[in-house]
C-alpha cells in the first residue's frame, strides 16, 4: 500500500524563517495520512501505524518545541469515528503512532488494515 498524505485547513501549521536558517514548521500542525496497521512483537507487544516520510519531516521540524522527552510527540488523533490523545515516538528515521486496543476494537482494525489517520500536534 502506498501512503497518501495531505496537510490542510486552518490548523495546517505555519512556516517561519529566520535569516540564514531553513524554514521551520511551527505548531499547531494538522495532518492526514494513510498506512497499514502493523504489530510489534517485542517485550511489550503493540500495534502501530508508521508516519510517511513527508509528514515525518514536518513532525521532526516541530519536535524540539513539543517533545517531552525521548523524542515523544504528544498528538490528538482520529481514526474513523474514534478520537484519542497519545504520543508518537521516533523509529527508524520516522515516527510511529500507537493504536490502542479500544480503538482497534471500535474501528475493527487488525494487522494490515489500511487506516486514514488525522492528527494534530499542538504545543
């Protein structure tokens, strides 16, 4: 499955540029992307969706302003009709979004299910 991504609306975030520095994304940031649910079978097994590279770059540009440690990025998320607050974290040059059991149950999600994720990063 190919990830589809978009950033839109009044909460799409703002860009600022300081003299001699590249453009930096500021919060709030709202984005939508698609990806498959995957299962991590580690010491603490969990389900995730990986953020596509383009959106991961935007997230990285605000990480310093919103991260509360270990690279964790607090977000508000909606998949289908279910909304919740969680934190994404960096993994392999991108970010992963944990999907709670209650969300998987209410939305009928399983490993490999394609989901449309709407999220907001706000300081």
